[in-house]
């Protein structure tokens, strides 16, 4: 064993970290000036999903020792990666002006030295802790939007809580990472129940509050969920005449939730999902320790991940910028099932139950949306594959392991076939034909095939946190293989796959706030790593370094969420007399010139309408709102669209589709509606119903200074000549009108719709 290997306690933290850096960010940073780093990052990210696990597996199984030259090459490669690792950390410190990370690492080392047992205190351990702490702080400081030094110095304000919050969370997290595990005999049987009840109450109160929910571009993103859900409530069908960017089962669930408006439904579903996610992460964090310090840290971390403001756009309460809740619920559920299956390995009944929970989470994730389905499939299939491999490593029975693998994947195939069959039967019973399956994944195909979403990677941004977590999980996997603790490998594989797969959310569009959206997955993986290193390994310095690498992530999450005065005000203000869970009461009704246009045109309360996107339209910050009408007694009625697009013009998924697909959705909608009609409103442009479809005519018209409104109806007897097999309409497909006259469809004006 070389001195460098002893220095890292036999771990490959530096090696794996350097390998990730080399394969992922370095090519991206080289292309940073050209603004194409997002494109360079994607293939590199795909590569490390296969290269790094194979490297770790080969090293853990010691296959390289069969040839001397492989051992020499491995040592040379290890030293090269170690050098790259330290050079990368030094470059980060220098480029980002984060020299104060040295102070934090030094403080962490001194505190750890005082907390560690005397027989483990040595110069090599202290040096290893300092280097690991320095690397962790340097890589993680990009996790937040502001430099921590500025945060601590300038964000104290009148509350004065920034510095105390930072150091309190720092001290608690470090103590729990370094100190020995508490004895189980000290735990009273009722303590976990009491603590969970308190945590559940805190999460519930924070989640079911609606103040400050309508800031920034939250309504803009809501529109992609609310608009298709409202059309489903109007008896139209996904995978046929309603385009949906964010899924299938997710939109159906919103439509099925109770509420006066679809906004209420989204609010309720998001609040319930975030409550479930917070409880799941809390249970894993709480499973490590029984004391009140771990309880405090667990509650703060869960609140910071799911309810707090990690940036200017995400206030407390359910995030109606609904990425974290609606996108990541099933990947998190599947990872939790893998954890419980390992934790309760002594009970065959519980193992079977949690295996079933994993399968259920996977199939719901696939049906939820294409994006979530890909993430959940990577996690669950990676877990099943690793479980079969672990069975072979323990038993060396290749036939039994292959049979286990085939049975696991056979169950998955049967579930998928059953889900597809049920959906197919439902559509054939209603329409006489199957669904348009292209609608399930077409938006993902549009995004992945377009270069306009390439975003230059911030070389000192939050992406380094993802790499740090992957390095820690890879190191723990290597240690488990070397110690022949094979039963832990499937759980670690699930952690690796969860972090790697969901990080595509950042890799595809490398905004730092997308790393914050992954905070729930990051903390859950960190909690599992903490639990595994304390319960199952004798890794010594290796296990300690792995736990210490998560300290900056935990501390910065809590400090940025609850340390600033604006954050304290967000937490405190609704409990001073204006706490409410009535979401619709905060939505503004239609007003101003647009309301005058409606009055002049003779709008009825139940009329459907398509509104323009214009500077005069109802807005909150940079977002827009689904139109709402408020009655004389304060009652609220939601206006819905009468075509397969949002009532808000350009802010809808329909407009991003290729022109033939847009025509297909509109004409299907017209054919499937009993009496399609409604208002078409434009801003400083003529309102002509024929721009929406040549099968429509204008029967009423009104205008004000800037707006025009036309009431559109379907021409009696007109029909769309759709190709019977393909279910799509090419450009120029004619429409047959009464009397046999045909006219070709023309491109719809994007400026109006």
C-alpha cells in the first residue's frame, strides 16, 4: 500500500473525484467561451455513468492484480488523478475568490480533532480531514447563489441570525458526523413517535400556507401543468387532443384533485407530495440517531430542501414552480424503497413489501411523465441489476443469479405491458382506436434535439456539488467491495443512479438553481451514506472522510434557507395573523381594459376564451396567470380554453410543437368536442377565427383601444380529413366544408396564439 493510499485511508476519494472532473467538467470548461458547454457536458455525463462504475467495480474486485503491468498502470493513473484533483481544488479556490474555504476547513479539522477519540488522533488523520474538508467546501460553495462570506457579513440585518444559524448547523452536523453512534439502549420507545409527530406537524404547517406563492415566474411554469389539467376536466384526452409537456399521470392527478380552480388542485397535490418527500427524507435522517440534535438537523434539512427559499423565486410553502415536487417524487420513492429493503433485510416479509413498493414507484414514475420515467427506470433497473450481481458475489452461483435477474426484469416487463394494455383498451373503448403514443415523449424529443437550450456551465457553480456526491458514493462502493460487504452494493448503486440520472436536469440546462432543485435527492443520498458508514463499515478514516464531504452541503442548505433576514420574515409573517391555506383567494381577477372588452363583448361567466400574451395582460412579476373571474360575493370561476392550448397565448406547450402536430391536436379537439366555441382575443392585431382553423367562423366581434375579441364557432358539417393510419396531419392537408369545397390549412399566426 502506497503512502498516498494510507493517507486517504485506503479510499479512492481523490481518484474518483479526479476522474469525474476530467470526464465531465474539463471538456465543458474548455468550450465555455463559445457558450456550448451544455452540449459538451451531456455526452461526458453519459460517459461517466458507464466508465466510472466499471472502474470502481474492477478496483473493488481486485481484477487488476492478475497482471503486474496493470497494477503499475493503475498506480500511475491513481497518482495522475490525485494530482488533477488537488489542482482542480486549488483552481477553484483561486478563480472563485473562495480563500475563506481554507478557514472553514481549518475550523472543521480542529473541531473534529477535539471530538475524535484519543486513540485515533494522528497527524495523518488530521491532514486527511483538512484536505477532504478543504475540497468539500471548495466544491460545494457554488451550491448557493451568494458567496458565503458576503452572506455572513452582509445578511445579518436586523434579525442577526445569519451567523448563529450557520455556525449552529455547522456544529451539529460536524458533531453527528464525527462522534460515535449513540447506544440504542438510551432511546425510549416513544421518542421516535414523538419526534415524528413534531416533524410532521412542522412540515404540514409550512406546506399548507399560501402567502408569497405568486412571485417571479412561478405562474409561468404553473401554466404548463394547470392548462392541460383544466382541459382534462373539460372532458378532453391526453395522448390525443391535449398536448402535455410534463407528463400523463401527473396531469390526470391534478385534474382529479378537488379544488375550486385547477390552481387549487395543483396547490393541494404539490403540498401533499412535498409533505410525503419531507417525511421520507426525515425518516432516513432520523434512522441514524435517536437524539434531539439529530432531530433538529433532520427537520432543518428537510425544511430547507422542500419548503424554504434557496433563491429569490422559491418562497416557503408548496413550490408552485413545481419542479421538485412533481418531477422528483417517484425517483425519491424508489430510492427510499431500496433503502428500506436493505435496512430490514432480516425480515423476508418486509423485504417483499418494499420490493413491491419499488416496483409500484417505478411503474407510477413511468406513467407520470417520460422524463420522470427515464430517471426512475435508471434507478430501479440499476438497483435490480446490482442486486443480482451482489447475489452472485455472495453465492458464486451464476445460474441462480441469472434466474433472479430474469425474474426481476420479467416482473417489470409484465407491469409495463399491463399498463400499456389498460391504457390502450380505455382509448379503444372511447375512441375506437388506440392513443397517440407520440404525445408521451414528443416534448422530450424536441428538447433533446434542439441546440437552443445549450447553457454555458458556470465553472465555479453548483455543478461541483453533484460531482462531490458522486465521488463519495463511488468511494463507499469501492470500500464495500473491498470489505466484501456485497449486500450494501445494490443500495449504493441505487444512490449512484439516482444522483447521476436526476442530475441530467442540471446537465441539460446548467443553471445553478437546477442544482438546488436536486437538494432533496442530494440530502437523501447523504443520509443513506451517513447511515451506511455508521452501521455497516469499519472504514476508519475512509468512512469519516465520506461523511465529512457532506457537511458543507448540509450547512449551506440550512444557512441559506434560514439565515437571512428576508428568509426569517418569510417564515414569521404568516403566523402573525394572516396564515391562510386558501390559495385561490390570492389570485387576481381580470381587470382594466381587458375587463372592459369582456363587458363590451357580453362575456358570460362560463364562456371559454383564449387570451393573448401581451405587456398589458394580467401579470405577476415576469409570470402570467390563468384567467379568473371573481363574482360579486367573492366567488371565483376559472376560465378555460376551448382549443388544445393554454388560455394565455404564447405561454403554452402547444406552440413549441412542429406545425403538423399542432394542426393534429387542434383538429382532433374540434372533432371530439360536442360544440367547440369560445372567444379569441388579440392585442393590437385583428381577431380572426380562421387563423385558428379554417373550419371556424366569427359570429360576434368587439374591440377596445388595444384589444379585439371574436367569438368563434365550428362551421356546421365541416370535417377534418385525417390520415387514418398515422393519426397526424401534414402541412397543407385540406379541410372539407359543406358543399364539397376544400381549402388547405395555413400556418397559424404565432404572434396571436
